């Protein structure tokens, strides 16, 4: 069989051979070798997406003319958008590499190239080992099939063999905690059960290289911790190599030894996670992106024009542990208003609402003279939030009701700091808040 | 020294990557299984539909073509047997093309999230239809028994003809599924194409309807040769070699062109899906 396939491969593609089984010494070479990888999209490819047969036929007719035109103006590079360019990286076996950057920085494009979903436009990447990529939890899950059937299907899609799935089946089901619903159609599952089952399959993959995109941002906090734990455990035990894209800096810090920072498709920094994350956060702080500008919702007589976060009185998106947090909210109104009502809720990266306040329900002084615009400073004082990323949702309204609601309007990060100079950080036993408490000891 | 799989990602890769497909053949099995399981879920009659549909078609065609259009079969056997012998391979082909052609578009969500040999998607759809094909063969056997018709020893050629029918179907499905991703126009073209092709294939009429010297041309449509061959194998009518051989040649052509076009456009699927 193999000889036959080889022959067909040979005759069909004499110049390029995609994949070869090699006998190589894996130790000597990096397990992942990315060399000047770039990916360009043709601008206006939106049109190409729904390319009409008609256009192609017309195009064929017009081709000679276009070829003439191209001769006159060669290399119209302005039509190309480079989502990723000139990215090079060597990863050694057992490394856990974090990839960070803002939205649109090319993180997902890089993962898609490494997962073989899309081809690079230039450069090359070599992966030496069995690869599994998780760009989504539950890819290929079919709602009409039962949990049991989906475990096999999803496992096979992710690259497990049937024997492997058989072997791990009980473990997967136990991990997902869905024993009773194993033979129920997945469409009858709660979303929590669905995600747990999907993740359980993924967590039991045993590739040499694992590529993960933000999938940890699903499920409840408890289950996330379980998955992170499982990942960390396997990495240490088997020396598995992991590439991990995330916005969750504390997860990157905890898991990754090396971090790559991307911005607008270019590599900005690569190195020890702490340094690169620091660079990302401070670099971010210099940008005017700190202030979030908002547009007026339709028909709202009162709205938020901009908002920003102050850490110890200075605009920043990073809050050292125990720093004073202030929210600055600028508003505008159609008619002069004396008493805008403002509310906010801070939620953690898993979406759970941690704390909030609203001046509607507590004594607050109105403006002395009503005004058409103004600012509101919400002083929260030193916040007892643990390291991690947080989002702030805002409400602005008046006596009549809420006029402007912005979910996750602002985001900020709490980073570790040695508050008491003791070389220790607060230890709240797994809760999301630590409480600055006065401990008074006295003998009886 | 240990064995390691080395994967290289670089622009413009070609080749059929059949070895990789072979290594992951279990996934194909699961995809086919999924297709079969889903097809008859939430239907009252379930798999019985795979039996009922060809039976209803035979009744319709026998009345319309056998009685009113008075088309004579090309041998000494009842028209319903004649038309069923044509419908069994044809239905497999038509179903595969209709479902396989849409398969990539329907599963674009998966194509943008995970890599696996892309050929599995249309192949899986055809595999699902193959099960219906097997069931319709049983229906055919029952019909033969009903009419007390004993096939000759040549019935042993049926598996070979089935293999060729599958190969031809795969070729056409590869081509059409890849074309449908790029040009959604094919969503509308394919159903019409299938219908037109049915009348271009000797499903309801015998090949003998055409002048002998042009019969081989009919074989350019690979289904023609195999439908006709199917009748020779089961019903014992004389083999029509010009048509059959042309069909064998066009099957190879379709399979090669289809698979190569699929592979050549495959790398764009995730970008344009």
C-alpha cells in the first residue's frame, strides 16, 4: 500500500513533497522552527469570497487587457495586507510559549499557519512531532449525536486514533462529569456540559506539540482551573511543547516560560515571559488607547463620551496589587443635567462579576449648576483584587432610566507587587479578592 | 534515533498527500458513520426511506416511461427491473453529487478551525451515500426474486462495476465540492446538472436508442457505461464494450482532474470559506 501511495505522490508532485516520515534526531533540532513566515491577504478579498462564475468568465475575457495594464504598473503591493510578516522563532522541546498582542496583531493568523489551516504567503515553518491544535473547543461536535458518539468523532478530528480514544474514554467521561448523559444527544446538553465534554476530549490529547488559542476562556472558573492544572501536569511529565495564545496575562505568566509579543503582524519582542508581558503592558500604556472613546447611542439624551482607568491617579491599564483604582467617565447631555447616575461592575476574565457600585443607591452630591457635559470620578480606593485581567462595564442614566450601557467598556490588569515588602503576596485561598485585614493578637 | 513526523508549511504546496490520508483513515470512518447516523435521525420511518425512495421512483418511471412513453427495455425482462437496474447506480451518483457538492460549504466552520485531510469531507459524504447504495442493491435482489428472474453467472462483475461507479462519483464530487467553495453559483447549478445528466444517462431508456456508431460517445458520461454494464451483469443483456471502455477512461480522467483541482484549491478553502 505504502509503495503504491509513494508512487502516486511521486508522479503527482515531483517538485514539492508535503509531508515525509523521517528518521531524525529530534533532540538536536528545535521542535518548532518558524522562518520568516508571512501571510498576506488581498485587500478586497471580500469580493473574491463570493466570486461569481460570471466574473471569472468576464475576467478571462479581460485578462489580456489586464496583463497589459500590469506591465505598466508592476507590483501593486498596496492591494496586499500583511496580517503577519517576518516572524521567526525556534522553540525547543518542552517549552511552553505564550503568544500575546492586541486584537488584530496576527496571533490567530500565526496559529492558523502552524495548524495548517491556512498556508503562509512566504517563509516556512517546520513542526517536528505530532501536532494537535485547539483553536476552538468542540470542533466537529454534532448536536444530533450523543455524547459518546461525539467523543469519538471529535477525538478523531483532533487526531486521536480509535484505540487511543477507547483507552481514554472512561477518563474523558469522568473528567467531564457527564456519565449519566453519555447516551443523550448533545443538543439536549446545557452549555456547561457541552463545553466540559468538549474540553475533556481536548485535555486528553497527547500530541508532542499542542497549539491552543484562548480556549481556556470558556467554562466556569472551577473547570478552567482543572484544565490548566491538567495541562501543567502533562507538560511537566512528558515534556510536551505548547504554544498558547491568550489575553489572560496571569495565565501566560503562570504557564509560559517564553513569550512572543506581536503587534500589527510584526514581532515586537520575544523572551522570558515576565519581561515581555511587562513590555506589552507598558507599551500599551503609552498608547492613547488607554482612553476609551464612545459614540452616542441612538436617541440617548445622555451618554458617555469617553472613559479611562487611573491607577494611583495616573492613566494606566495596569494596576499593581493594592493600588488605588479610579474610573474617570466623561459624559455629555442634550439638556443640562445636574445628577447623572453612574454604575459600574468589574468582572474577572472568566466573566464572573466581582464588585460594583451605583450612585443611584448611595448618597452622592449633584452638580451645583446643571451642565451639558462633565466628568465623574469614581474613587474605589485600594482594590483588593488578585492578579489577573478584569473588565469594567458602565451604565449611565438619569431618573428616567439607563441611557448608555457599555459592557466591558474598559479592561485592566492587576499585576503582582510586594505590598508589605515581605517578599510575599496576599494569599486569599483561591478567592478572587484578598481583604486588607487588621489582625490583632492578644494573650488571654 | 526516534521516528518523528516532520510537517513543513510553506507557500504553494502541491501533491495528493495520500499517505497522510491513509494514516488518518480512521477519521474518514468516523465521518462516514456520522453522516449515516444523522441522515435518518428524527425521521419516523428511519432507514426504511432508503428502501421506499427507490421503490417509489420505480413505480413512477414504470408508469411514465414504461407505459405512456412505451420505451422498450433492451432484453427479455420487465420494464420495472430494467429501470431499477439503472436507478440503483444512478441514485447513488445523484445523491452523492448533491450532498458531496455541498459538503465543504456546509462544513466550513470546521475547515477554519482544525486541519485534517480535506478530501475526507467529500469522501465522507459519498461514503454515507454508499450505505444507501448497498440497501438499494438488496431492494433490487428482492425485486429480482419477485419477478422470478435468475441472474446469470456474470453477476460477479457487479462489485467491479460498483467500484468504478464509486471512483467516477468521487471524481465528480471532488471537482464540484471544490468549485462550490470558490463559486457559490454551483449551489444552483448542481441540482440542474444532476437532473440534466439523468436524461443523458441510460436510466429510463436503453443505450440501443442511439445509433450504434455513436454509442461510445455516451460513455463520456461515466455513469452511462456502468449503468449499461450493470444491466449486462445482472439481467444478462449483451455487453456494450465501446460505451463501457469510454466510461472507464472518463472515470480515470474525472478522478485525476477532480482530485488534483481539489488539492490545488484546498489551501485557499480556509481563507475564502
